[in-house]
């Protein structure tokens, strides 16, 4: 047979009842078709992986602006940022030990110093390395709202079940600890969740704009002692790294 692309080739023919039913294609064309199919299948596989990865990231509830950021985009200019980055990488590397012992992190520092960025980078890195790691991100106000919602008439889930839900999350990241009113009810909710997590060895990453002393005063000695027993503290020093918006953004 003659291939218009590759010239003559020896073909196999299949005859049935005196009729030609099939002729094998050019071997070189066949190889090219297989190669193209392999490329298409690999492309489809990567697209499916990216889709699944994005779905997993969305399930974490982390802020949209941090879903595409990671360790590679974290700025390390100050000694504080370098130390925090090193601790975060060490936490990921030692995840198995952190998971077994229920050890987490306590990120303290002013607004815009990189606490949330680094916490989300930890979540992304863990999901990249481990298929069955399911971290979740909540602002402390969202936790309080979720628990209070169980007090409403007609709600099926009760407070105990909601507290058990937050207590059982594999890796819980709680942001903005310290913006709450500091009421006894809020302290009780937070203490219950953190106490349950400590006793059941569930790692927690806590973030607060307060310093150690102010946070201890807000949470109370019992709760702060619980946090310090399981969460390695890191102070993020320095000014905010967020750049102010300017009018040229609209050009």
C-alpha cells in the first residue's frame, strides 16, 4: 500500500467471504496516532487533576486570594519572616509527628504581616504531598456564628454536634482570634473546641493580631495554657506587607 505521508508500506489485509474487510494502516501513521492519543490522554489527566485539586482547595474554605499562593510567593525580607517561613516548612516536613501528637502553630502579629498567607501555604503544601489530608480554614467569628445558629428554632444540629464537628477536623486553621468580644459564651465555645482537639491530638493553627500578653488576657489563663501546650508560637514582626491600592489599577 501507499501512504501519502510516508510512502509505500506492507499492509495486512483481512478478507471475509471473498470481500476485503480491513487494511492495516501505515506503521508510521499508527505510531503517530498512538503518540497523539498519549498526549491527549496526559492532557486530560492533568486537567482532571487540576480540577480535583481546585475542588479540594475550595473545600478548605481558605480565602480566594490565597488559593494560588504558597511558600514560593511568601516574602522573606525580615528575620521574623525568615524564621516564620522556616517554622512553617518544618511543620510540613514533620506533619506525621504533628498529626500523631496533635501539635500545631500559634501565629501572632499585626495585620498584613503574612500570617494567613503562611498558614494557607501550609494547607496547600500538605494537600500537595498527602492525598488524604483535609485541612479547614475558619475565622473565629464564623465558628461562633455556626455554634449560635444551633440555638435557632427548627435547626436539626445541636450545639454539641457542632462543637464535635470543629473538634474533629483533621487540621483546623482558626484566623482572627482576638477580634471576638471575649464574652464568657465565646470563651466557653473556644475552650471546648480547643480542649477537645488537644485531648484527641488534632493539630490546630491559630492566628491572632494580638501579642502574647493581650491574647492571654483575652482567652484567660486556662485556655491560653491549653494553646501553648500544643501550639508552637511565632511572632510576625514588622509593618503590613499589603500594598495600598492606587488609581492606576483601573488603566
